[in-house]
C-alpha cells in the first residue's frame, strides 16, 4: 500500500487541506474509488475506509492482479466535515458541482481540479454518492447515460438495481459525468445512509465493489454472489407526493411489492391524530424510496415506486 497526498490546499487559518489517496498494486490505472466530497457524507467515507482495509489484505495475500493499480480516496472535503457542514464552509459551494475544475478559479474549483487530475486515466471509476432526498431507499448503482459506458457493466456489482440516468444540465459539472467525458467508465454507488453509519449497507457496498473488481479481473478473490441486477431507467420510477401536511406514517417496506391502489402510508393531524390523507400507489411495482421523517409537508415526495 502506498499512502500519499494527491492534492494540498494551504489555508491561512488552519492546517492545509490534504486530499489523501491509498494506492494498491502497480501498473495500469485499473480503478479509482472516491468517498466523501461533502461534509455530511460520513457513510461514504466509512465505506472507503473499510475498502482500504480489505485492499490491504488482498495486496498482502497477492490477490491483486499483476499490472493493475487501485486507488481509494476516502474523503475530499474533511474541512466541512469537521464543521458539520454539507458544502464548502466558506461559500457554501458544492465540490461535486465544480468538475472538471479550474486551477486558477474559486477554492472549490481548485480542489475539483486537483482531485480530477489525480483521477485521470483510470479505466473504471466509482463514486460513493449520497441521496439528495430525506428518506430510506434501496442501495443501488447508478450510471449517467453519456453513451460512453456500457450499462450492462452495472450487473457486475451484483446489486438489486442498476439505475440509468439521463444527464440534466446541472449534471455536466459532476465527477461522474466528467469522468466519462474523459473516457473513464464511471458509476455511482448509493447506500442507505449519509450522515450516520449503517454497517449493514456499508458492508454490502464493499462487497459490491470487490465483486465488480473480481468480475473485471482486477483482483483474484472470491466474493459471495450478489443479486441478478435489474437495470431500470430513471424514467421508470414513479414519484408519489403527499396531499396534506402532518404526521407521516409509512405502511409499507423498502423493497416490498405493491399493487395499484395499495395503501403506502397515512398522514395524521398532529393535534388529534385524525387521518388527513391516505397515500395510495398509482402503479404496481417495487417500493424504491420511502420518506422517513415524522412530519411532512404537502406535495413532498414520500414514496418512489419502480414500475413493473
């Protein structure tokens, strides 16, 4: 294992921001895995730190294929993590909206440039991403559809679902999108938490990454068999919104099968618990996302269903 500082940014008020990477094996750049780019992505950092431990064992036992290099970057934005902020603390900008970066630009543009320079030339790239909506969801792998990366490769992770996303204008400044523009086959993996650690889903993510590396010949290591991944386009996921505000009560389970008109949840009056609204499924399918806060506003996305 080689531990090195990939990018360093000096600060007048505190120690330098040193983006640290862990390299395993030697040779062609096979795969890079990036963890927390936002200050609340504790789970994403944890997955990568667990992966570092697994890769150390594999390297010690000679399980990394000769001529292959693996790079793991557990955390990019620990400045904001130390302050409990999701975005860059000084100006509230998002590093993952600054790629490919600019070495003479604003602070987060410079960080993005330094990180992206270190990530150039890898055949595969994996970003541990965080979900932007509040709730529970099924762990999955996602591909930004640029026409460069074969979506069938998502099946090599052995996760329940592979989600294909058509890029929107604001996606063009993300790491995933730019990785592909610079000819890296890039994927994002989503686990079930962000600012807290869920060991079970973290273990599943580590297994999925190791499974992908085994299936692509980067490592020679047996990983337990995963799921037969179902590939779904994002347009095939239906959002169910709340029709009232109040106390939110879910009546279904993530990953569960529902039929059209099944009850998904209820919204109660916060003062007398009278039922204000019954939330029903518009379609038959699998519950992919579930809102998980006790209070909900009107017109909030409370469930997402993958259509049959």
